[in-house]
């Protein structure tokens, strides 16, 4: 293997690990907020009441977490591209 291939592989593995590590906490928080929103929607439907259709604090937080997850996914995706480039460059 050439030095370039080794560097690309190492950088790719590091980026994948960093992207996945960064995504763990926002993903867990996103799932918890989504479950809470779904539970509230079921409760409101059971009560027969009208649910406020405006944005809630949880919906804003969910959107912020989605944005963070997109960034983390892009970091991990770049890592995968670098790993593949390292495999091709050998």
C-alpha cells in the first residue's frame, strides 16, 4: 500500500468514528423528543381535543437535532468516501 492510501484510510476511519460519536447524543435526544411528541398526539386524539398546530419547543428542538444529525452524517459520509478512495489508491 502506498503512503497516500494509508493516509486516506486512516483519515476516513477517523472521520467515520468522529461522525458516529457526534451523532450518538443528538440521535438519542431526537428519538426521546419524537416519542414524547407522538405520545402527546395520541393523548390529545384520545381526549378528542384539538391540538395546537403551531410550532412547539419540542418541534423546534427536533429540527435543530435533525440539522446536527445531517452535519454528523456528512462527516461520516466524507469518512466513507476517504476510506473508499484509500482502497482504490492502493
